[in-house]
């Protein structure tokens, strides 16, 4: 969350605005990537602000005008939509082409790394692109100059690990801090006592854990849990099929064929000859 939504955007924006410290042996006038200055930065901010009406409501908080609000509690979600959603379009023709293409490699990779499900070929391609982005970043911005060494933040190196981490721990979006941040926010909304906020929020968390434990041990305390989950199918007799399920039917083993046929023959609805000729195929569900 912090790497993608805060650290990398902070570095890029400060470079494009020429807000990074410049050593005496360097010259900001040679920083041809520093295009978001003065009136250009103002117009850029207005374009981001004016895009709000075109964003789906499901995108939650739209990015505010970065020229006015970027230092006023700009949220990680705003940075995500701004940098990886809108910036590739609004920076086209503004950022010099070599820097824009380098930036697009980053955007391409992050779009894939932020998916809940990632196909192996997509993951491999995203990893290649992020490696190219970091290698080009050093050549384009740092340029192997010691007086620009401070351009290379740890976030640039950490980006190398996004791809391999998916194979080790799954997509990063599934283990990021978005969930705990939302939980902290929910617990904070429950607080009514302004003093000792940390002690109070700890108690709210403890109370919620105790309630959840009771509901798990005594399901009748949680009527909502007894209702069918989305996509579930009630097959009667006290059984429910739960998602996920196969998209297409698959063949079963011979021993399973015999069991299915034997079961169908106990039901008067089916003809014996038809059952014996039928080759069963089943759709697997995740859980019964």
C-alpha cells in the first residue's frame, strides 16, 4: 500500500516539480523532466479536479486538485487514482516522451500487481516491465551522477520485489494494509470518549473480537450467518453448495461413476438403461 500509493508517487511528483534538493555541482535547469512547475502545475491540478465527474461512484474518494491539496492530507487512494489512473493521460505531451514511456511501464506493472487474480503470463510481463522501469529510471534521472544519488529512494529498489512476492504470498492487494486501515477507521467511529484514545480503541477491538468469537461458537447469535452466502446453492437435506465452482463440467473416476449411477437408480425418475449408458460429468464446487 505505502510503496505503490505513497512512496513512489511522492518521488515522481517531487522530481517532476523540481522539488528535490539540488547539489551545488548540479543544475536544475538541466532537469528536463521537471515540467510540472508554475502555471503548468496549476493547469495540471485543475485537469485532475475536473475529471471527478467522469469517474464511477464505485471509485470512492476521487483525487482532489493536487496543486492545492497534495500537502493537505492527500489520501493513498487519491494517489492511486491520480498517478496510475489519470496521470498517464494528462501527462501525455507534457512530460517528455522518454520519461512518459518510462512512467507508463510503471503504471502497466502496478495495474497487474494490484489485481486480486493474476495470470502467470501477465505476472511475468509485469515483472519485466517493472525491472525496465527501474533500470531506465536510473539512466534517465540519476544518470550515474553522484550528486543525484539521492534521487534513488529505497522505493525504487523495493519495486523489484513486487513480482516475486506475488508467487510467494499471493497478490499484494490481498495482504495490503487497506483492510486494517478500514478496521481502525470503523473502530474509531465507535469511540465516544475523547480521552485516552489508544486505550479506548484497544477496548473496542477487544470487544469486537469477543463478540465475533461468541458468534462463531454459538451461530444462533448471528442470524445473518444462517442465510445463504452469495452464489451458494441450497441442495436440501441440510446441505449447501458454496462457491467457488468450476466453469465447465469435468469427467469423474470410474469408481465415482458407479456411485453416481447407483444413486440415480434408486430414484424412480430415471430409466435404468438410460442411466447405465450415461457418462457422468460433474461441476465441482468449493465446499459442501
